C-alpha cells in the first residue's frame, strides 16, 4: 500500500481539471472589441452580441461541468481605456466534494481609465465536504466603473442537500490607483451548516451574495434601501470612500437571484440575458 500511494496521487493529479482565460478588451470607433483571447483547458469564453456593440458581452463556460478538489481555474481580464465589458457564466458553477486538495479559483480584473466592467457570474453552488480557495483581485483606474456581484448557494434546497461540513476561503482585494479601498477574507471551516445556523452568520439561510459598486455614493445606497419591502431575504448596504457594498442573505437560491436582480436594477447595472431566462 505504501509503495502505490505516490502512484495513486500522480493519477489523481493527472485527472484534475485545469482552466485559464486571459481576455483583453479595447475601445475602437465607439465599440468595445476583443484585443486578445487566450483559452486553456476546461475554460472557454464566448461573445454572443458580436463586435459592433458599445458593451461587449462575454460568457464563460466550464466544459468540465463543475469543479472538485485539485482543480485549478484562473481568469485574467483587462478592460482598456473607455472600453465596456459585461461578463457572466453560462451556468451556475458547482464545487463538488473533495477527497483532500483544495479547489482553486483565481480571478484578476483590471479596468482602465474611463472603462467599465460588470462582473456578474451566475451563482456558485457548494456541495457537502467541499474545499474551496478563491481569490479576486481588482485594479481600477480612478475614473473606472465596476459592478461586481458574487453569489454562493450552500447546497440545492430543492434536492434536500445540506452542506454539513467543508472548507471555504474567499479573499477579495480591490485597489483604485495604488490605493487599497476594499479588503476582505471570508473563512468557513468545519461544521458549515452549524455555523450558518447562527444568527450572527445567516440565521439558517443558505444563499448569500455580495455586490460591490465603484464609484458609488449615498444616492445609490438609498436606491437599494428603497426596495427593502420587496426583498425575499435580508439586504444590508453601505458606502464609504466612493465604494458601495451590499450584502444579501436569502432562504434559497431562487430568492437570492430575485433579490440580486432588484439590487442591480436599483444601481442601474446591466443584466445578462442569461439571468433573465
């Protein structure tokens, strides 16, 4: 058994999904167009609205059908001066059970002067005994525009699934110029369901999201708060130093999706067509 353990580890590693996208977008003649597209492994990116739109739509696909322990994905996006890009995913990403290694996702976003990026992937669905380590790093020009929304659903409620145990580490860093304006690290380890049941965490809700908007002010905060009676879950929002952050907690993924659409609409953000199907 001891002699075959390294062989089994090598076979396991060889079967892991690797994916990378590097995308650069530039403005030309009043339109936003692809300058460079690099695809590797299980990740693909498609552009359904053609080359003549002011805002370029990008849809990311994972041909592996989900992620599990040992998989490694990287997404690197650069939006050049005055260009506009909206990014979503073709389907909800699924993070399955791990036998030991972490699932790794690294997202790097750069938005140049006068440019705009809406990063709006569909929700990430987590399964019991997952191990996820994700990093999102954003570099913004001072007059750039960013809408960033990330949603997580702990298990599929309609299937009676519960994420009882797991390990999640989620790290966000946002810089404007060379100034760090937002930094956050989320860690859930061990008895995930028990921690989510605590009132100070989600009070038993299993769907959460964060929406970060730059630039923003109290006017955008007020627009979101005006919808308070329409939300299916709980939404908290605040703004400081030109950054707005909304936190959403909902009883299930469908309720979270509706609330996210409400928040983004209040902010005047574009909505991917795939979100509305």
